[in-house]
C-alpha cells in the first residue's frame, strides 16, 4: 500500500504541474502538504486526496474547480481505473486490482514477516512499563499498562528496532509505602504466631498480606521473633520486597510478559547514583535552596513550576531518583526510550522532559523519552462495577482478571481502546464462546481459515497444489475485493501503530479483517468444482490467516487453529 500511495502522490503532483504549465491553474513555486489516504467510506474509492482543498487558499480558486483541473491533467498510467471529484473538492481514485493481488502474494510469501519493516535499522530502544511499588498484587490498572507496554515493544520490534523490556522496582526503603507494607507484614507474621501486636494504622489490610505472612511462617517459623525490633523490621522490608516482586514476575509471565531487565530504585541509592545526580545538577547551576529544600530550575526548560529534588528532611524526592534512573538509561545507549505510565503520573511528564533538556539528553524539538499515559480501567459484571477482589481486599488484581477471563481476552479487551481513553471491560462478554465476544470473533476467523485448509487436505482438493501460483484476477466478487483491501492495509497499520505507540489500531484492524472474512466465507464457496477459482480463493484465505495471526501475535493474543 505504501508503494501505491507513493505512486498516487507522484501522479497527483505531476497532474498539478501539468495544469499549472497549461495555464489551467495558477503557478505556485512549492506545493503545500497534502494527503493521499483510503477514504472513510469504501464507496468513495480506494484512495482519496485533499489536495484541491489545500490549494484553494494559495491559488484563490474554488476547490471543485481545482480538483477538476487536476483530474483533467492526470498523466496516463496503469494504476488508476477510475477517478471522480466529490464535494467539497476531494479527488477519489478507484484502482486496478494489481496492488491487491500483490498484497495477497506478499502475505503468503513473507508469512510470519508480513507486516514487518526495517525502519528501526536494528537500533536499540527500551520500553519500561508496569513498574509498580512492591506493596501488593498487580492491579487492573497495571494490567492495562502491561498489555500496552508489551504490545508497543512487539510493534517496535516489528518495524526493525532491537527492543529491551524493563521493569523499574519502586522499592526504596525510605518510601512511606514500602515502610507501611513491611510493617504490615511484620504485624501479620507476629499475629499468626500468637502475639498480641497492633496492626499499623496506615497498614495494608488486604488478605494477601496475611497469605504472605503465613508463607513466611511456614518457611521460617518463629526465627524472626526474637530479633531486635529494628533488625526485624528491616528483615520484613526485604522479605516483603522479595515476595511481592516474585509474585509480580509470576503473574506477568502468566500474562505473557517477560522482561529483559529488572532495575531496583534502591540500587540507584545504594550505588550512589542518586547522590551523584544531585551533585551533577548542582555543578551545572540548575539548583537552588529555598524553604529548607533543594529545588531544580525546571521552569527554565519548559516546566510550569520548579521542582523539589531534596526535601527539608534531607531525603531525595522521587523526582531525583527518576532523573538518576533516566541518566542510567541514557548511558546504556538507547536510541530512545518509552515509558508507559498511569494517568496519576501525568503531572510528572513536563518535569521529566525539563530535566532531560537541562542535562542535554533532549533538545527542544526532539524527545528522547517518549511517554505514553493510559487511563483507568473499570470492570463490569452483570451491569455492575466490580469493586472487590477475592484475594486483595479493596483492589482487583491481575491474577483475578486472568482467572476470570484468561490471557487472550484480557489482553484483547485491554487494547481495544486508545490508551488516553477510559476503558470498561464487560466480564460477561469476555467469557462468551460466541461471535458477540470480539476476541472470540477474531480467533474464530483464524481457526476457520485453518479449517478450510484442513478440509482441502482431507479431500485432496487439486486447488491445494495451485494456490501459491493462482490467477488472482478471478477474485472479482465485492466481498473478495474488500478482504484483499484489508490485507493490503496491514503493513501500514503496523507501522502507524508502532510509530504512534497505539496498539489499539491493530486490535480494531483485526475486527475489520475478521468481519470481512466472515462475509466472504458466507458468500464465496472456497472449495468448489472450479479448480482455478478455488485456488485463487485458497490464496486469499491463506493471506487472511497470515494477517490475522500476525496481528494477534503483535498484541500478545494467541491464534488458535481449532475452536
């Protein structure tokens, strides 16, 4: 499709040049930017351009008049079958089918590599996502970040980057959350051993804390009871981190996510990186003291207000350690990095870009750190919001979600909408084994493609040996052409989804392909008496199967061959 679009661009530019040369259009030294895209409705053709409307102001002409002049001066070509002008000045193109046939053949020949690009040229990039505090089970919000980050990593790899996945453990022991959790675990441990100790007022009250404490009792018995209080507290900080991080790794693997790197915030402190970063900022004259705290002049680099680096207590802020962490990322030589954050981190975006600009890592016009913000998720069952978890008290955990609907449905539903929109997941719909369920609908289309080939093999149909070299000109039905057009769009969809960090484009695309395939299947008999036609339709089925499988793989959903 990219090559076809480029050909159309060239044809349109030549037509404008011809019209200006003939005097039908006013002379311009340079053409403004214009678009050549598939129109929103298929009845308008295969592609449309807005060039006439873009030229209306500089040429001081009516867009319809400009469009007609351009059409009259299109050079002869073998690509355009029909061209029409539509109000308020669109030029619509219906093309010959060669580009569709080429897409079908490309899908069959490239197989697992269909839709892939080499834009990244093997450059190393990193995607960091989930990165939750080790204070409890991963929640439904973390699930959205996980599906989003992993799919973005898959997409960047598909367009030619060498991708590393990273998890940043927010485990610094001075943080209030980590301290509260360690104290909560210690209290539950002692209570399980029969000691009458109060539970911390701000402690974590979920059932999972008791389960973890019970696990420690079973593993260590009363070995920690007689330790000095401070030593015992530190021990439970360490145990809490160790147990929760192990749980996070386990459930994420269950979710289909495996990380290349796990980086600890506490390590940034222990290695001296946080202190070194603060000293570096001081040396560069980027800090000042005020109200007993140390501040960074982030307003000099685009932030709305200066930010605190070191509190009046002497403790560095999360902002300080985050700068240290991103300096560490930059030292590892990534072409760029992607951070996937929840909506509660929205205010952190400008200050991080300001810090990186201050350090010369970013320029004003080029962001090395790409930040994707995702909105909240709501689970709905029986028309009511699901509020409580069977394991975690007041949260809905990723484990719960996977128990309820499984990995495929979870990932598909979590990626059905743009990250910047709120998302509802209907749990009743997600478990339905019917075509009402969108993930089932898409997977069933893939399985149906596979079943057609199994049937061809079972019947030893002669078309099976001919489909790779089939005459695709025989695919003249409207449903066949609509399906071929969807297949032809796939590489462009992959590229757009990768470059915009928008995996939902792929999820929506799979629904469109499945919809068109089911329509084709109902109307066009694949394995008939006409061997040549059957071979052409088998080729189309194979290309569809490859397209759906590759798209599902990129979003981390399986493509079953039997359902």
